[in-house]
């Protein structure tokens, strides 16, 4: 692999990693707002923020998927700590969405009693 090919690979993987991080970070920002809304018992607003969080994590996931598909088709993808961190951030956001969805359901049920 020439230096140019190696640098292009680094640039592309770095760019994908940053896109995953940006959108996963946006999702986590919306999740924090959703949790605040849950705390304030504003479940409609909490659900609105969760919807935005889901949209952001979906975008993040699409960037990750494109890289994984390339590797599945035989393209050699180097290991990248930045990409691993991006995936970790995205998976954390996905888990937090699941928790927030359940918190809303639990608190709405408790509020009806």
C-alpha cells in the first residue's frame, strides 16, 4: 500500500468515525434533554426528544454500517481507536434510548395511579 493510499484510507475512516461520533453525540444530547423532561413530568416533550435522538442514532448507525459492509465485502479496514470509540458512543446512545423509553412508560403508568 502506498503512502497516498494509506492516507486516503486514514482520511476516509477518520471522516466516517467523526460522523458516527457527531450524530451519536447529538443523540446523547437529545437524551439528556429527554431525561430532564421526564424529571419534569413532561412526557410529550420527552418523547419528542427521544424521536430526535433515534433519528440521530440512525444516521450514526448508517455511517458505521457502510464501513462494516466494506469489510464484509473483502476490503481490508485497519483497526482504529477513533472508530472503536465512535462505535462505543453510538452503542451507548442506543442503550440510553432504550432506558429512556422504558422510563417514560414506567413514569406514565405511575402517574396514572
